[in-house]
C-alpha cells in the first residue's frame, strides 16, 4: 500500500478522487482537513465533499488548558498552541485559517490530545512551562526564568545572560536545562 503525506486541501481532494476512482485506499495526514468520502458516479468528489474540505473547523479557546504566555485553541479535539504575541498568532487572528505547515505531537497533550503548533519549539515550551516560570528553547536547550524577573527581561533584550547555571539532561525530554542561577533551576525542577 502506498502512503501519501498530504499538505493541502487540494491534495486531499486529488487523493480522494484517485482512491475512489482506482479503488485503492488513501492514507492521509490527520493534520489536514479531510473531505467527506461522498463521490459522484464519475469518481470525482461531490459538492458536499468539496464544501466540507474548504470549511475551516471553528476554533474554540481552550481555557481549561491555558498556560501563561500562550493561547490555546481546540479544533476537532486537537489543541493548537500559539505563543502569545507571536507572528503566527497574528496571522491566525487575521485570517482565521490554521497553518498548513505545523508541528504535531500526537497524544502529548492533556487527556491524550494531539498538540499542534506552527513552531515545534512552541510545543516544547508549552509542555515544559510551569506556574511561576517562563520556558524558552534556544539552540536546543531549555531556558527557564522566574516569571516577571529582571533576568527574563534581560534575556528578551540581550539574549543569554553572562552568568548562568546548567543541568545537562534535566530538561523536558532530556534537554539541557539552563537558567540564570542554581536557585531558579532548582525551583523550576521542584515545580515539575
């Protein structure tokens, strides 16, 4: 059996038309909207299939799963995570269309929900965030700061602080964990 990775709605319709016409099953990427399998006698998708493929599912703010610094939307049982103030959130707010290119972590969310985001680092940052702390991925390392601290402001303005504390492998998924000092890193780990 041939597996296809679909990137757009038009790909879904083409593969659906081929599958219906050829009698072979189509395997799809669950991140793309899927058209109904309704088809006309000629094997082409019906008007209802085209309409359902073009309709963006309505996103609902997922307040039950909210973490500071992020906006979470639930769409078809999946959580879409956006960093608050990010360019990808601004694009989504303007168009109300979910990005076609995104990162996915199946079953990694609360209750086994699939997590999706335009940026893979945003998913890691969301999963690694703890109350009272801000987490950021930089160069494959997880940086943690106390929320609202001067060190966090400095990190945003100037990048990595000159003084820092490192715990190799102690971060999310075995990432190197870094912070401005030992106390911050130890408090973050205790909050996990």
